[in-house]
């Protein structure tokens, strides 16, 4: 082999090496971790779907979908410690405990990881921003509207909630009561609690039906309660007389919509939520946006989110499901 | 041996005994997992990451030491996680009222001791089975913290309080890790180098025989319950400090993780045998598995399955071994 040839090969090899390292550097994707309350929950599997959709649209983004086995803060801390160890670029979390996760998330941020919370938020010190699925006023308004849409002549409605101490449900019910002034012909006769247990919710719904023979609608702002109430209405052959509505999962409610026990119901769309959380994480991690009060951050097809003084943003109105679209979403979550 | 009356207390020679011991097998498993993790993830062999990983087992381990002695003595305490919840809740209440750090720690320890004492009285004075008593107090202690806290959380801990769960003694050695090692030595010495430890084995093997040999069985058991309560109180201080907050659901399900750690460490669930070094190794194995799988983003349920299989293997292998051996010889 001549010296010239040797030099040429060396050069070629060097170039090849250089290009390959360059491609590797370029190909290292941005890693966004989506940490959920626990794995194996349909709602969060749909969030994952939305996150993957956003990743595909952005390109060169890898989603790490993870979470503990049980909905505990301790379990999420273990998961976050391993994500910090992997130096992921961003963490988007739906928290099991708004306070207990603060120290470990602070540590993540101090190591240069972008941290946002979505759905169930983290206290202000533990995240750059929080993305709410919807807002309490918007949910309250939607709840009463869902019932009112199908009772033009007004009448009696009752609420079947989760537990008496459930913070979210209590805030939504309070907001809904505030909005009832717009519907003077509708009367709220009772609020009962099924504790998010199917059997107890079912019995409470039956109790409502027996106690208030003129009841026109049951509003259940909980996925467990709404399904149980719809079942109770069907079992008591009151379909068409008592309309069950509130917040529910399409997969659990599709049958009840078909039977007519529920004319419509609402929920934030978890696919949109996962999509929006991923888009925001990407924009913050690439410094295209900064999480600060008043900031407007892009969420791709979901538009933009505006942050309030606590860096909390609201994604959208709850999404209404009815006979026309429930089947499509039932396949997803 | 010229002395005709000499009764050997060890039948095998030390090396042979070591090689056949449960602890040696566990150590091999730990090394294997360590090597596998190093090969599987580029992030594993980093002192800070390994330091973070120790939090997976330090608090559980602190409780596992006295629990191991308790199980060796033929008793069990399932109320440890609820003791953490109650201790943490009362610390939180005191912190909200403005108590200084030393008082908070004292409250944690005293509440732990008190919970242990209550179990001890019910088991040793009333002669109730410990599994029943502590299933009861498991609901009782956590129930109390639910009554006190409801849906709220205590978050007003003083800044310096974070040291116990987030601070470092030097370099990557966290306060919790140093405490874990210290307690391993203390409990190792207590179990294997004192007459108290011998009494614990005697009680576990034959409580009636122990009683007739002049061992104050009830007193030894009471001390073990107190120690378990105290260590749960210490774990409560560490965990509360690490989380920087208290909710009644704190440490939910930890009692079973502690028992898993103890049994994985080779302690006979029926009492009578087991060692503290075994429990230390089991803590390491559980911590390494959890962290290694976490680095690979393996879902938590797979980890649970792995730990479950490990546990069944641990219990089944020695029995299979002893069953097969007579036929072989």
C-alpha cells in the first residue's frame, strides 16, 4: 500500500468517524418523561397516546412513560430519582401528593431538568408550571349545562359525588351551584357521596331515585359515580326519565349512552392533555418559551396556554361526549 | 478436642459454613445484580446516582433490623407503617405550632416508642397473638392520623429539618445511609454478640423451654416491640424530612415491604433463625433491583413480580434442598 493510498484511507476513515459521531450527536433525541400517578390506569394510557402523538409531530423526541405501581408519593419519588440519574431533558408529572414531591423535583430542576406538572399539580416550588385539564369555573358551568340541555322545562336534579372530603369534587360542585342562578327552573334537591366505590355509588343512586320520584337528572362529577348511577337507572327501568350526566370515561359510558341512560357527559380529553403537556415540556426544555406569570406557551394543535401569577395554565373546557362521538373515544380510554 | 465434655456450637468448619450460608447466596445475588445493572445502564456507576438509590432501602432497612429480631422471636409487627404515619402527623402538628427541630425529633421517637409499647402490652400482658394485635393497631394508628389530618397536609417544617432525609454527612454519604450502617452494626451486635440476642433465638425456637430456662420471655418480647416502635419513629423522622410534608397516607404499604426485606434476608417467618447481615444484604438487593429496573424504565409492576419471585425462591429453595438431599445420600 502506497503512502498516498494509506493517507487516503486514513482520511476516509477519519471523515467517516467524524460524520458518524456527528450523526450520533444529532440523533440523540430529547427525552421527555411522562410520570403518572400509577401505571395501568386507562386515563393515563390515553395521556401517553397524546404524548406520543406530540413526540411524533415534533420529531427526535423520545417519550419515557412511567409511574409507580400504587398511587403513592414514595413510589413516584423512586421513579423521579431514576429519571434524574438518567439525565432526562424534561419531566411532566401528574402528582400523587402536591407537597411530598417538592424536594425531589427541586433536585431535578437544580440538575437542569425541565419540570412541569399536569392534571394533579405540584406545589409552586416543585415545578416550573402546572397545566390544569380545565378550570373549576369551566367545569362547574359544564356540569349544570349538561343537565340543563336535556331538561327544557326545568325540574329536580341531584348530585352524586365522590367522598365528602374530595377537594376537586367539592370545588366543582360549589362552582356549579354558583352557576345555577342562570337556570332558575332547575332545583338541586340533594348531594350524596358514593366515595368513588362502585357498590356504594350504586346504592346512593338508587336511594336518590326512590327518595325523589320527580328527579330529572343525576349529576355525578366522578367517573366511578356516573357509571354506577347510569347502571342504577337502567336496572330500575327509568331510562329516559332520569338522565345521568357528569364526568365520565367514554369506555365505561359508551353502553349507557347507547341505552339512553346518559344523553351526554364530559371529561377533559386525556389525549389532548398528554399532547399539550409534551408540547409545553418541549418548548420549555428547548428554551423556546419561559414559564413565568403572563407567559403564553404554545401547545401545538391545542393553541396556547396563558400562565397566571402562580404559573398555572388551563388547557381547555371539558370535552362533551354524546352518541355521535362516544364510540370513537371509547376505544381509546 | 481433648475435653470430652466439649459440645461444638458449630458443626461445619467456618469457611464451609459461610459458603453454604444464606447470606453468601444473597451476597452473590447482590453482586450479580450490581454487575448486570452496570452493564445494562450507562447511568448506574455514578456515585451520586448510587447515593440517590440508597434512599430506596434506608428507611425500610431501619425498621427491618428490629423487625428481624421480632420475627426471630416468633412475633411480628404489622403496625410499623401506621406508626410512621402517626409519628409524622404529630410531628407535623408540632411543627405547625412552631416547635423547634429537636422537639420534632423527640416527638417522632416518643410516638414510635409509645406505639411499640401499646403493642407490647397487648401481646405480652393480655397474651394476644401479635399478628392480630398489630393488624388492629395498623388500622388504629393510621386511623388516628386520618382523623387529625383528614384531607389536609402538614408542610410547615423548619428549614433545618430537611437534613435528616436530604442532608449528607460527607460527600455522597447521606445522613440516612450513615444511620443505616450505624444501626446495622448496633443491631448486628445486639443480635449476635449479646446474651439478649441468644435469648431471642431461644424464645423463637422454643418459648416454653426458654421460659423454663429462666428467660423472661415477656420482657424480651416487650423490649423488641419497643425497639421496633422506636425505629419506626426514627424512620418517620427521616421520611418526613425527605418528603418535607405529612399526609395520612405516608408510608402506605411499607409494613409488607419491611417483612419482605426481612424474609428475603433469610429470617424464618416462623421464628428461630435469621441474621442481621442477611437483612442488610436483602436491603441492598431490593434497593439495587428497584433502582436498576428504574434506570431502564421497567414498569413498577415488573419489579414487584421480580421481588415476589425472588421471595418465593428464597423460601422454596432451602426446603427443596433439604427435601432432595436425603434421597441423594
